[in-house]
């Protein structure tokens, strides 16, 4: 079974360099510098390169040469997503534009005053798009993995400042479940990724891109247990400076029992995620063997 550690790539020094470039020269030069960083990871990050190459070559059926180019593009877009997140949250001057597709669906969920679960995946750049949700009449909580380097987290917080969005880190003692529960009881919205899990989490096998893969059952059980409406949300990059936000129509599973509702939400989410991966294959940032059982 794949054991993802909840830790992203990058060193604190690298983040400092990019933020310095952003503040002094802007986004364009930072993107240019990123081309060399992406090449470094392509050559020297053997495990993640191997798994990403396999995804393009075996799962999507690309030829070997095309798959290598796609791996490089994937690293480059990952770096761009981090840069874009920083410039948006820190208010650094930029050319980014956003198309809102389905934002009315999130307003509809908030208006119900029942709480709500926004399910996403490690596809695109949801965090950069999340700043557009501040006018929604409900507090938004984003569930994050707590495996990130504390130095990087503290540095980014010092650069971007305090966010209007509340972050709930996943903890080994499961205390995050209580915070999520409290958020629902206060009619707040909770956004969380549903395509990864850490060691020990309960999972279920579902066919994804032609082969069974393990998905965490926790996010789907939460929606079923608390009987909150669900929407699938993504922020996809469609050109150098343009993002497309997607928020699916409100999905209500409250007329089903907990087990049936959990399975239905899971399968609907996997269908949604597969659709986005096929449309934006270079923007799925998965760096381990997703299909290993």
C-alpha cells in the first residue's frame, strides 16, 4: 500500500530565493528560474520522476519521449503553483486572472446553513483560487497535511501574512476530526483533499485510470456522518497567467444511510477527479505509486 508522508518537495533556501526574485523582479523571472529547478528535479529526484513517468507512460499511454517531457512539465507547473500561491496570498503584483465556474454553487451551500464539505485533490492549484471565496457567507476551513517542514511553513506565513481562511492540520491523534466536527456544527465549510492518505488510514480500492487504487474513506464518511452537502472543487491553470475555478453543483446524499452515502460520494468524487486528470494530466502532483496495493 502506498505510504505518502505528507511532505512536499523543496528546501527553505529555495523558497527564500524565489520570494526574493518575486519581490524584486516579478513573476516572469521567477518562472524562468523555475525552468532550471524543474530540470534539476527531473534528473536528481529519482523516485518521484520514476513514478510520474510511469503515470504518463503506463496509465495515460504516452510514448517514452513524450512522457519524459510531460514529467518535466509537471515539475515546472508544480513550481508555478507554489509561486502563484505566494504572490496571491502575499499581495505581490501579478498578472494572474481567474475564471469562476460554479462559484454560485458554493454560495448555495453556504446559504443552507448546514455546513458543507468541499472535496478536492492534488490537482491544479486550489489554494491560489481559494482567496476568491472570501465573499461567501460562511467561514472556510482547509484541511492540510501536517508533514511539511516547519521552517518552510513559518517562512511562508511570514511572507503571506495571516489568512482569512482557517487551516486545520491533520494530526496523528485525530484531533483534527473534532475541529472538522465543530466547523460543521457552526455551519462552516470544510475543504479537504481526498486523493491521498498517510500510513494507518482506512482506505477503499476503486478503479482509477484503468486500475484499482486506494482512496482514503475518511473524507467521504465525514460527509455521510454529518449529512452535509458536498461539492467537488478545483483550481486549474489554463495558461501562463490564467486559472479556471470549478465548483460542482450541490450534491445531497442525506436520504441514504451512512455506508451507502460514503460509497456513493467516493465513486462520484473519483469520477470527477479522473475527468480533471484526463483534461489536465500535467497538473496532477502525485509523486508516489498511486496504484500500489
